[in-house]
C-alpha cells in the first residue's frame, strides 16, 4: 500500500508532471505496483440512457441543447432495453455498466424511479453499476445506494479556475457538494476530468489538487482527452498529444495511489503503443464498447486483442469492494422528497459559449 496524502500542493504536482519522462514513468509504475496488479485492467461499458437536449452550457459537451451538434437525442430508455445492453456488455467482458443521463441534476419522480429499477436490474446480473446523472441530493444518493449502486461518476472536469471558462450554468462547489452527498452512502466515488480544453498545465495540477484533497480520495478517476465535437464551443481545440496523456495518467497515479485511473474519452486517437504506455504509467481501467455516450470508441474486439497482446486481464466484478444488496422498491426505507434543488446557477458570460449558442440559433432559423 502507498501512503495517501491529502495535502498535495500545486507546485509539488507540477514538479511531478514535468519530470523527465523516464523518471516519471518509473516512479508512477513503482507506486502502481504497491496497490494494484499491473496486469489487471477494469473494463466498464457506457450506456447513454437519456441522450441530448440538456439545459447546461458545458463547452465540451455535444449533448447541450443550446449548441448545434448532429447527435441523435433520446428519451429515457426502458428497463428492458437497459437489461439487454447490460447482458451484451457482460458477454463482452465488462464488469461494470455506467449509465449516463443528459441531466443537470436528478429530479424525484417516475424517471428517477425507473433509473432505480435499472440499477436493481443490473446489480442482479452481478455486474457493478455506475450512474452519472448530474447533481444529486443526499436523499437521492441514499436511494441509489439502497437500489444497489456501486459507483457514482461526477467529474470535477478541470481546476476550479478553468471550470469558469468552460461552464457557466453550474458551479464547481456544486460538484463538490454532490460528491459529498454520495460519500454519505456506501456508493464509491468516480471523479476525474478532461484534458485538452485549452487549460494550462497549472490547471491540470489544480484539478489533481482538488481530487487528491477529497478525503477519502475517489475510488476511480477517469482521465478524458477532449473529443472536440463540431458545433460545441471547444470544436477547434487541438487534439491532446499522447505525451500529455501519459504525463497526466502518471501524475494522477502518483497523487491518487489507490484510485483506479481510467483511460476514458479519446482512445480512438491513441495507438496501442500509446495506450500501453498509459497502462505502464498506472492506468488500470478503460471504457469499452464501440460508443462512449455519443461519440465513437475503439471496437471491443480490437480492445480484447490489445489486452491479449499486452498480457492484460479484465478485472472481475466486486474485486475491490463487496457487491451491494438491492432493496426492492416496495421495501424502500426512503421516499421521494421532491426537494427544490439548491444548486447554484452562476450565469457569468463565457464568450465562446455565447457565440456558439448564437450560431446555433441562426442555423435553426434557416
Ligand atoms: N450530465 C451529467 C454530468 O454532467 O455530470 C452526466 C453525463 S456527462 C456527459 C459526464 C462527463 O462526460 C462530463 O463530466 C465530462 O467529464 C465528460 N465529457 C462530456 N463530453 C465530453 C467530451 N466531448 N470529451 C471528453 N469528455 C467529455
Ligand atoms: C467520463 O469521465 N467519461 C465518460 C463518462 N465519464 C460518463 C463520458 C465521455 C463522453 C465523451 C463524449 C460523448 O461520447 O458524448
Ligand atoms: Fe449536460 Fe452533462 Fe453534457 Fe453538461 S456534461 S451539457 S450537464 S450532459
């Protein structure tokens, strides 16, 4: 086991990030081996259970209704559809299903009840269940836990400073508050961010300060490379260089030694060699399946060939933590409180988000 520190400074993290690469890799790989089997990689399958039409202005996101992207929107999937997809994912070697919804926050009501039923259904297939549904209250987090949720994904996305340059419709503190609410249950926390949004290396270090200060630290940390989607404010950002991804993964591994570092969005741009270096640097999880939420991901068969070539084995479900029990809806201890959300809406202006919204309005008039 490695010592877990919650007092990393930005300067210390920058020093790690900027080390000569061979030293950085050696240090990260050494720490990795203290807490993890270097030949085991956890495989999650993403499932977009409700797609597009989102009220938020996240500058990276093709699902924000205000931008003009050509994704296909969908209402909430049925429990049966979700079960069929989960069985497919299981057959393909995934130990976890991560259900994403294009919501700002969870609202009590029939749709949330349906999501709780999806959680029960997948847990009964003996797979780890993760949800990423936006902000949640303590009561909602408890209801998800009671249904058998294993993990909740809620990314900090960037440093607190750069967050304001990307999103104006919700605040960084709201993200921390949601993570806090999840922490009041036995659901594990999955939180990470995105690189390649035009942020500085200082911002990347700032995000890692915020993640490492969480006590306990997140059980899993996705590192996404921006998928620059046409029509979003970040459409023109340059692709992340593989070296930046490797440095970010290695630094995350050193600063969050026990977390499962997930190589997330952006793998279609990465060679096998590049991904192998990320695994060496401490990445030990991926999203598998030919689609992320709305954008492409490498083919599952190609991923399995890569695993074989590198001698990697998919992690068995519930290796890190025991399977939660699902309480049936009729036996639930909790009721929907119908709380009025207390989440903030800072609504400062972000020039490029405003511009893309205007362009979308013009395009819709045509
Ligand atoms: N609506 C919920 C929320 O924002 O928390 C859950 C779904 S949201 C799509 C989940 C995460 O996906 C975001 O926090 C962001 O980190 C990541 N993401 C979204 N679009 C992305 C993109 N174009 N490239 C990389 N990561 C992206
Ligand atoms: C995370 O950190 N990355 C995933 C998952 N958590 C929900 C989402 C990536 C989305 C990439 C863009 C898309 O496919 O829409
Ligand atoms: Fe909505 Fe989540 Fe996309 Fe932001 S990241 S626009 S909250 S779906």
